[in-house]
């Protein structure tokens, strides 16, 4: 059984990314693991028990909110209770995906890719390329766009992955 790790940022494109990852996992009779890295706001400046209490409360609220949004998304897709969820608090999304892929022994990573202007892509680099260099498994990227844009880019394709090739 293979493990498909899908990393999402909970934007509107996340549903499509999860659906693609789920189709791959089901086709391979594998399991799907959904990962979201929760971005934390800046820690308030200052010291003392009051600041620490407020910071702790804020982190809990942000984590709770992200968990509810992810669960709502999975419910809408009919996947609630059928997939594993992981939330990572803070840190670099790249590092979190690499670490989760390693600890969960992922055989494949699926990520959503946002369309960005060419100059911005040059400055920030592409997540999927960075992941391919840093992980032990293949990376599949799902491009964002309207349903019409996505349909215009699709070409009939059949992908066959031999399970032993993923090991």
C-alpha cells in the first residue's frame, strides 16, 4: 500500500489538489495523508506572563480555525473521516512537507501550484522543484485556475505507476 501526501494551503484551489491526490491514492489502493502548515502571526513583543498567555491563546485559536477549515473542506469533498489529517504549527512549509514525507514514509507528494507572474517565480523559486531536490519520492503538482483554464490545459493521459517502482 502506498502513502500519498498532499500538502494544501486551504485556498480555493486546495479542493482540486486533494481530489487529484485522492484519485491517485484510490487508484493505487493506498492511503491519503492531508497536510496543512499553519502560519502563525508575529509573536507580540514583550515579556511576562500576560504576553505568554495571550500568545498561547492566539496560537490555539489559529490552530483551531485551521483545523475547522480543513475539516470543512474534507467534509465538502466527502472525505471526512476517510483520510488522515496533519496540521503543523509554524515554520517553513517546505521544511514541514519534507519532514512529514520522511516521517510518514510517503511514496508520492501532491502539491497545488498557484499561477504567479514570471518575475515572482524567478525570485521565489518553485516549490515542486525544491521538493524534488529535498525528498526521497516523486512530486506531482496540480496547477490552479478556473475550471475552463484547467480543462484547456488537460490532455488525455494515462499514468501507470508500478508499486515496486515507488519503493
